[in-house]
């Protein structure tokens, strides 16, 4: 569903487009910020972004970009599925120059659907590590998220924890909580397990998780952590920024993060990222925004605003995020999340992971 505020943004966008076509300025006056739009386009032009990253995570960045460059950014936020379907349906008529979304599984999917064009950029190559970008340069990571183990500080000692794989052993029988397998985050995690261990061993691991479940799967990471606090289970697997949000609200929350697989594969990491659309009307301006987001203060803000890790290793980590400590991250190219997504979904289904 399109959010109300974003819907307004889109309708103003659509009106502006119609205005261009009809050479009519009257319709532009019906939009919420026609003066700003005209002033900005006089200086630096305008681009349109579709974003499955929520408005409060992208708007401050777009405002800053406009302030620095004079390039106005109109945007539409919605779920990644609807946005990709929209881009596909609009085809060459799309007003969108850029798609921002989360998870390499989704970015890979968008690239596979032909929704992106390759971007040759020395700036992006210098600032976004190889591991976090498409090998054909159709999408680039902009923040890194870690999907790690969370545990009850009341009922678990960190020494009892070791790896994702170990959560499938009898030790955790009736003590594990998981989010639904429908969420791409878990599909991506399982995709990397398949890449490491092959399908047979991975299926045994996932079956072990399912056998250890204390309760039905959760719709989101926050509900899962609340269940641990409530005593329904002792451990789970979550993205760290959701833990950060709970910790910000309740600093004394009896939960902690654990970095698994430090002797083996490292912590599972994924990205949020963006690409320039196949039918972008302003590919140069969109590229300018993409390059701006990948470095400096914008990059720190893009990650910090959601308590994620900067994709650019030269950019400092947010202060609260830093308190969770350093860890070794999996160094697999995140493309594997897309490449093995279908396989992962089928495997989780066979293992009874709902
Ligand atoms: Fe998320």
C-alpha cells in the first residue's frame, strides 16, 4: 500500500509530468510545493526516486542533497514488490530515475527483471566494496545490515552461543524463536548457508531450527525480540537495527546481540542499496545522487539514521551501533542472496519452515 504522504508526493509528481506534456503551468500550482520545485529545477533539475526504504529514512537525505546541489528529488515510497511491479508496468513511460530498496535478494531480482541500467562510475567503484555491488554494476549497496543472534541476558550466557548452525542442535530445543521464512532477510541467510554447506547439510540445519522452535514464527524481528523478553523463548536471529530501536526505547532491555561464526564464515551481512532505472529520464543526475550517497556525511547519515553500518569502509559507524562491538562479517558477495533465493525458499518449505 502506498503511504498517504508519499501518495501526495506521487500525485504532485504526476501532475508535474502532465504539466510538462501539456505545457501547462496551472497544474503545477495545484501541487504542494510548486515554488520550491520551480526554483530547484531552474538551478539543477529534478529526479524521481522510488524507495522501499521508508520516508523518514530517505527524506532527510534528499532534502540535504537538494540543498547542496539544487537538484530536486521527488519520491514515492512503497513495498519493494509493488514498486518493482510498477516499474515493470510503466516501462519506458516511468518517471522514476532510481530505485532504492533493501536486501541484495530484492536488488538482484530487480536487475533480473531488467529494471536497472549499468552505471560506470569510478566514484562508486572506489567507495562501495566489490562484495556489496552487482558484478554488472546495475546496483550498489549503500548500507550494510548484520543479521545476527539475539539472546536473553537472563537465561542465556554468551559462552553457550557459537554459530547459526549450532542453533539447530538439541541444546536449543524449545528455546528458539524465528521470523517467518517469507521474509527475504531469512531467504538471504539460508541462501548463504546453501552456498557454504550445500543443500543437504543446509536442509538439516533448517530442519533443526524448526524442531527447536518454541512457538510459531513471527511476522517481524521486533515481535520476535518481545517474545524473548516475555520468556517465550531464549534466542533468535534478527537484524541489528531492530535491536537498536528497542534498546533506544528501553536501555535496560534484558537482551543482547551475539556475533556468531567468528571462527568460521562470519556474521551474515546484507545491504540496502540502489540502482538507476533502465528508462531513467535523468540518468546523469541520478548517478550524481547515487555517488553522493556513497561517501562522506551523506553516507554516514544514510546508515546512521537506521542504525546500520556504512557500506563505505572509510565512513565512521554511528555511536550507538559502535557499542555493540566489532565482528568478522561473512565475505561472500551478497549477489548469492539473489542467485540462490528460489533454492532457499524451496529448501525452507521442505524443512517445514513457515
Ligand atoms: Fe528491515
